[in-house]
């Protein structure tokens, strides 16, 4: 976007008419033909360039004026600013019949101009070689010619003769090998306070700061550079292209393979062979300069000195980054450095917010490398989650990116438990900090527990620094109860708010690689942990929501799990203290021979009896006893699931029909009407009537509730939460037609 002033200038430039442009060009021409090209000429050229470049369509300039611009551009006496402006205007004019640039060589301008015609390219190459053969005047350098020469050999390698390539090869060999090893002198600014007594230039250095003892290369370091050093850099940049074009013409391959870097008669070799020898020496020198063995030993010594001092924790990350980038190439074992980084730093400094962000960002940036090169990264995830537990809001986006790299089949179960216990981990870290900082203060209950032998092992497991898959998470149940006093802590509440997001991500990632046994294991854990959560009401509600939705996803991934885990699911379905609605849905949906041929009538009957007892307990009316309130959707889901099971084992149909017929009495009871609103009771009664009508036609009920797998995704089977197909309403209307209803 342009500023308002820039928009105004562009608008004025676009509104200039052709006649006005012609008069302005005449004025510029007069200035260009004057004795001196000063600031006024530069200003007018800038305005002319803006006028020509501001429009999408090409502007027309007089042919004589275009020729004048070319003349000024090629003038050796013209200031460089004027030449650049002329070139910019001519570029905007091209392609143009009046625009034909002739080629010549001038050190300060040739690198900006090159034509596509091979004859002219060849002419430029000839002129450049002629200039390189003779001694250049004072103040001029061949460094401006080398980029042009590189373009010439790229466009037309045949433009140079054998004699000319020998000349350039000889020059390049000298530039590569004999550049000065003293730094250049800073150019004086020319100001009033400039000091005429400048310091003598020092020697160039190696990359590690040591004074260079061998010849100059592109890896040599200096504050200022001499002209021959610039030629060295430019010669090396075009060396490969030059050797590919001319290096092997007329040469014996056996000769080039025996080039010796210690040859004392290299000047007696032909120019091309001598260039290859110097190129070989140059590359050897570069390899020597790039050798990192000294850096590895130095950094290991540095790491050993500072790893025990927490004040230098930030320095450990760049050291680890260096080993991560280069240890494989140098065959250096760096596991000890990674182990210290992931074991000690998070455990000791999780409460430092800036370090936490830098550390997690470092892990995120290198997660792919760590996952491929070191097992320590994945094993240390309990330590990494301490950063998130203590600094939840700032780090949630980083952990969303990091979590997929920590997950695999070996860590999925343990990370699942850790995510559910994340608020509990926050509370434990709080207790750990207070126990360390206030040992003399009279401890509260949690502090006493932190030191008590009965709870010490529980704290150690929750605060572990690396993966421990063999330990049982059930041991934390007493600790969750004990840490309940910290459930209202703002830090714990903030941490709890991040868990649902990470849980959803966890299941998305696991679904990509989980096999049957892992999915079965996760379903069992999901049912177990739904009643083993840290006591934060909002946290439990959010986690229930996520776990219920993910149960549906896992069942769709592996429908056979309901049959395979029938014993475990029955165990968790035998209580009404916490009834996952979608667990009931999963039983009704997948306890079918359509999804698993191993499904038996005995299994269906066992599920039926368990769910029947649950629904009976919910709907049983007891005098002088308060009626517990369950969601109408839970009652509807239980009725629908019992009907589904009865449709698959038709001996159960009379029991379900009798039960459903009693629902009218249930919804009309004063004890029930005092708990549920009228709309909820009406919905329960309508659902019971629809199900009862459907069971009057067992064959229809079996098709509706147990369709073939290939049609299970049709419209009749899409209602996930209630498990009641749309077909129920059609059957109800067929059996009990309302006035004016005429089935088509």
C-alpha cells in the first residue's frame, strides 16, 4: 500500500498528456546536452522515469531523445546516478525500435548491460579479455568485469578463443592463490573530522578468530578487503562454470588426476592445468577451514563447565543446537548433552517463563530432528509437560505443534494419563516449589504430604523426568484427593482449560497410527479415567465431553471393539454414578453381528440385562424417596439401545415392550413431574411410543436397527446422540395415522 503522498504523485504522473510529456522531454534533453549534468538533470530524469513507469500502457518518446539517453548512458564522463536513471528509463521503454544499445567495456557500467545477440556477446567477451591482458589505469579494477565475463561464457562459451581462455586461466590462478592476507584500508569519509592518520590494517583471520597463516579464501574474515581479495572471491564464484566450459579441453585426464599441491614447478604447467592445480589447493584450504573437530571439543569442554550452573541454562540450548546440526556428520556422540538438557533444565527451571518459552520453542523448531536422531526427546515428555503445566496459556500453541512429535505407539497411553492429570501436575509443582523455598514454615496439608513417606513415591511419579510406562497411574488416586485443596488456584484452573484442546489433538494424532490393540487399550482407559479426574467441575465437564466424542471416533475406527471388550464395557456399564451417554449408544450401535461375526446372543443378553437394570433403577418410583434426575437424552438412549438389542435377540422383545408401556405411568408420576419439565417428559413418552410401535413389526425393527454395514451411513442411520432413526416416525404414523395424514 502506498502513502497518501505517493498516491498523489502517481496520480499526477498518470494524468500527464502526451503533448505535455513531449515538452518535458525536450527540457530534459536540453539539460542532458549541457556542459554539466547536475542535480537539476537528476531531478528531471527521476520525474520522467516516474511518468513513464506509472502507467500500464507504454509511453512514447521521440527517437532522437531515446538515442540521447543511450549516448549519455554509454558516456564514460557521465555521473553514475545519471547513468542509472537513463538505464531505468530505457528499461521502461523496451522493447522499442529506437532502443539499440551498442556494446563497449567500461569497468563501472559494463556489468549492468548485456544484449541477447550472440555476435554482440562475443564482442563483449573479446573486449573484456583485451582489457584483462593489459595493465589497468590507476583507480580502475577488473573486479567489475568478472560478473560480465561469467555471463558471457554462460551465454556463448564458444566466443573465446584458445589463446584468450589461456589468458583468463592464468589470471584466475594468480587471483585464487596470491591475494593479500592483510586487511584492506577503510576509505576516508572526507568529512571535516576525518582522521588522516588511520591505523595500519591487520591480517585477515580464520572463522574462529585465529590469524590466517595460509593464503586468502572466501572463508577468510576481515573488516575491509583489498581489490585483489575481491578478485579472489569473484574468481572463485565463477570457477566452477569456467572449468566446466574450458577446463578439460585438450587435457589428459590422467594429468589432472595427478595434480600435486606441493608442486614446485606449477608455473611451468600450461595455464589450464595450472588453474586446475590452484583450484585443487583452494578447495583443500576451504575444507581445512571448515573442519569442526576443534569446535566439538571446545563446546564439550564449555558444556562440562557450565552445565551445573542454572544461571547459564540458556547457553545450553545453542550448544545442543550445534551438536544437533553437526554431530551426525562428525560422528560425535552427543546423547549426554541432550540427556542433561531434557532432564535437569525442565525439572529445575519450569517456573522461569521466558526460559520455558525459549526451551519449548527450541524443541518445536527441532522436533523433527530430535524424533529422527535421539530417543531421549520422546522419553523426556513428562519433563516437557512441566513447562505447560506451569505456563499454560502462553505455551498452548507451541504444545499443539509439539505434541504430534511426542506421540507414538510406545508413549500414547502414558501421555493420555498425563494429559488428564495435567492440573494435578500443576498443583504438585506448586507444592514442590513451596516445600523447597519454605522448609522452616509450618507446612500445610499438601506440604506435609510432600514429605510424608506414604505420599512421597506418588509425588515422585507425578514429577518424574522421563517416561515410566511400567508404573501404574492408579497410584495417583489418593494424591488427586489430597491435592484437591489447590483446585481453585488460578494457575491450576488455567492449566485445566488447556487439557480439552490437547486431548482432541491427542486422539486425532493417535488415530493416524493406532492399531487394534492400542485402540482397545485406549477405550478401556477412557472408561476408567472418566471417573478418575481432578476435582474441578468445569474441567470434568469439558473432559467428559471430549472423551464421549472420542469414544464415538474410536468405535467407528474399530467397530469390533465393543464385542472384544464386552466384559470391560459391562463392568463400567453396571453403575449409574457416571453414565456416558455415548457409551450406551456404542453398545446399541456396534453390538451386532453386522460389525463382528463373533457377536453372540449371550453377549447381547448380558448387555440387555445390565442396561435394563440401569433403566429400571432410574425409572423406579419409590415412595418417600427422592427421584434422581437424569438427562432425558440418557433415558431415551437407554430405551433405544434396549430396543436395538431386542431386535437382534427377539426373545427379548416382550420384556422391552412391557417396559416401554410403563413409561406413561413414569412420566405422569408427581415425583417425576416435579423434576422434569413438560417438554422433556413429552419427548420421553413420544420416544417410548415410537419404539414400542416399531417392535410390533420385528422384521422391520431388525432392518432399521441392524442395517447392513454398506447402508449404515444413510439418512436413517445418522442420528448419533439418540440412536433413533428417522424411520421410527414413519412407522408410528403408519400404525396410528393422524387426521389428514395420507402416506404417499
